[in-house]
C-alpha cells in the first residue's frame, strides 16, 4: 500500500529532475556592456542571453529601457535603450543593472555634451528676434543690478548682456537681484542675439533668462594696505594712513593699474600705471560699463550706473576717469577702468576740454617712449563740496587734478608734472607754461612720487623743469 502511494511522488520528482537537467545552471551572457551616445540622443539595442527571468533597472531620468523585464529564453533577447538629448556641455554617464535570477551585469551609458557654443560663435550670428541660444561666460562687471546689465567673457571674446531675468519674460521684471550673481561667477543663460546702435548684445528688448551658475571669484585684482613692489610708477604708500591700494591686472598677470583708495571721500587719491603702445591696446571702444569694483564692498565705493546727482555744490560734474578709458583699449581691461574706485566728480568743462587734451597728449608721449609711468590723482584737502552717487552716498568733489609723468627712453629718465583746478579752464589748449617740475607738484599735493627710482636719479629728474625740456613739446 505504501509503495503505491509513493509512486506519484517519485514520478513528480523525476520530471522535475529531468527539467533541471535540460535547462542547466543559471546563466547570463551580455554581448555589449558599454554604450556611447551623441549629444543629440537616440536609441541603441543591447542583446543578451539568459535562462532566467530578468529585469533592467536604473535611476537616470534622461534614459529609458524597453522592455524593462522578461522571461528565460534559449535565444538572444534585446532591450532598447533610449537616451534624451543632452542640453549641457558636460558629458554625462549612467549605469543600468541587468538582473537575471541571482546574476547581474552592468551596462554603462556615456553621452557626450553639446558642442561648446562660445561667445565668438554667438557674436558671429545675425541679429534675430526668434532664435534662442544657450550662452555661457564669466561675469566681468555688472553695470546695473536691477535690470541685469553686465559683461561676460570667455576665452574667445566678450559680449554685453542687456537684461537678464530669473525666468523667461517678454519684458524685464527686474528679478536679476534674486539670482545673487557677482563678478567672477560663471553664468549660463538662454538669449536672443540683438544689436543696439551697432553694438552686439545678448538680451535686448526681450531679456535673456537664467539657466544656471557656477560660483567663482574675481581673479584680476587684490587689495593691500601698502606695497613694496618696485614698480616705477608707484608713489609712497603707508600701512597706517587708512587708505588701501587696489591693484588690477591684465589677464596675463601683468599689472594694469593701482588705485590708492580714500574711504573717507570715496575717491582714489591717485591711480598709478605704466603706459606704452603695447598695453594701450587696440581700439575696441569704450565699454561705458560703470560698475562696482569687486575688491570693495558696495557701501565703501561709488555706484554710478548713471550720472552724479546734485549735492551741496553747483556745477556739472562728469564721472571722470583717473586712468583714462582710452589708456586701456582692450575690452577686458577697459571694463575695469569704469570701476567706481577709478571715478571722481570732475568739472564737465575741464574733463571735456583741457584735461582730455592732456590725456591725449600723454598717450602720444607714451607711444614714443619705452614706457611712460603715470600717476593721475586728485586733491580733496579743503573741499566741502559733494555730489551724490546713484544710492545717495556723498562723494567729495576734488579741488584739483594732477598728473606726474616719468618717461623712460633709451635708458634715460625725464619727468613732468601738471596740476589743474577742478573748474572750467581759461583755455583748453595745453601750453608749455602749464608744466611744472615733479618736485613742485609734490609740494602742491603732498605725495612722494617715483620712490622706486635710485635716490640720485629721483632727485635729478624730479627737479627738472619740463618747460625747458624740448622733447615734451616737440612730440
């Protein structure tokens, strides 16, 4: 009786053993374990063989797998991996897991990034009110932090962004300040290609809109209380007079200019810089990007996206440069001549007349020298007048302006000084009688010039009367 009851069970076990023997041990064979996909995306098939039920898993939203599961088979099966377009310039990768019973295989997917679209590429496009471009650059200056007007640069060039909003808008909603962008950050935006009076711009009547940012730092300057640098243009500095030296550089690391900044009057006492044909640069034009100096907090300097407002003094005052815009014509460093720390309230008639003529003459002299070392400064002693910047801060109106010049040519030095009251001049013509010795200028303005010259050379050249040196007036 027991033997008869065991017979069905033995039969069942026999069939099971026969089935196991036919399928063999668990196996998973994957023909392709890596996929490379272009930035535009697409679909690729992956083939595999398994005698187990299987599934594919992965968490990246930019790719899908179809089918994502199935059963055992004695022939090869395939899944189709579909990859979406990569809108970023960076390459991206993902891993999928193919699981068959207790066995797993990894499938690696790599997708290339978008081809780099540079500022040069953007500038080469035609102005267009319908085509949007993805544009990335480092912020070089911010001239209006309400509407989002600023310069960006990359290794191929620069462009002015006229209006950036947090999200896509038909008109500027003044949301730029919410983005927390600063000079040195790298920003990516979507933008139209526009022009204004022949100048290429991003944004425009329809503003650009924000995509992403990478935090960065301003790289072209530093603040120190004093310096022992042996630059020939530097006057004496002190670590105890409450003023700081703001040094700005060319992108290649060479010095552009140094400003000795007076926090009490919100102007630089002087700005010193070397000048020669090679660093004046090619004429790419003024940027007119009046902006904050990234070396100082906002409350410690002028902010003048528009002209000065009236204070307690009558008259018309320009945002006058100390290192002139035309002294740095290459666009990247021209931007930096418009920092608030380089601006002073200068009488409009002086700035547009005699002073401008002196600046032009200084550039001519520099081009005919090995180097012309220039100190441009203003005097505030005794001044009670002030104007207001765009935020209402009091900016002292200087009583006068000066230039101290040290010319190096063929190994020899000569020097000249000039001082003008900050008022409408009697004549706009630069005359020999206006030149004074550097010694006399030092007594007038209280600055010790050209301290890095050897003592004997300094004494000799600073005593020269430039009115008696023919070179200044024959060139």
